[in-house]
């Protein structure tokens, strides 16, 4: 069961960005199992957004900012550099605050819905960037198990909320 505060954060982000709240919940469940302080370092991450500018404004070294941008944060596991690109200018560790992390994770989903045509493409892109097809019959994604897991989580929350559709 999701706390009332967490549910309110999701409703707010859902309304702000016109994203299905069940999709937000499904990603939170898949990415962090609702553990708000979840962080993960992505050692092969290569996309950094104005890291020297943010380092200077926050009083940290550029290397520290790059390291922090190489990490995913909070319930939705939003990447630090992605949050920067979406306008977040505070300390990246604060993305573990569920209200903030859900806001920026949902903002990213909104951006992806503008770029891709299907919910499955959006889910794939949220997980790995540009959706990549496996080249097999039915055109599954390379991260199809992730997409399937999130879609199953959506169904779970739809049933929990008394909606089936």
C-alpha cells in the first residue's frame, strides 16, 4: 500500500504532466520497490549536462558533479544528468526526496510521450534511452523484460484501484 503522501505526490505529478498515475506507480515499483533512498551508479554512463556549470554553482568539483550525474536517484531512479536537462539545479542527492524524484521522473515520461507513439516505447526509452528492437518476430525491445514488468505493474495498480482497461 502506498502512503497517502506518496499517493498525493503521484497525483500532483500526474496532473502536472498528464501521465497515467498507474504508469508512475509501476515504474516506482520496478525501479526501486518504493525505497525512496535508492541510488545506483551507472559506470558506463556517458551523457553529462553542463557539469562544470552546476559544479561551480553548487560549490563542488566537476568530477563530483559528473559522478552524481552518472547515478540514478529515488523511487523513479531518474538519472542525475536527465534531471539537470529537465531543469533541476539543486543538489542531486535531493532527488531521493519522493516528491522531487517523482516530479522529475514524471516530467521525463511526459517528454518521452511527445517523442514516441506507444506506451511500450516510452517505457523502453525511460529504462535505456532510445528504444532498441531485438530484431526478432514481433519486434520486441532489447529490454522487453523490463517493459513487460512495468506493464504488468500497471495492470496490478489498475486492479488495485478498481479500474480495468
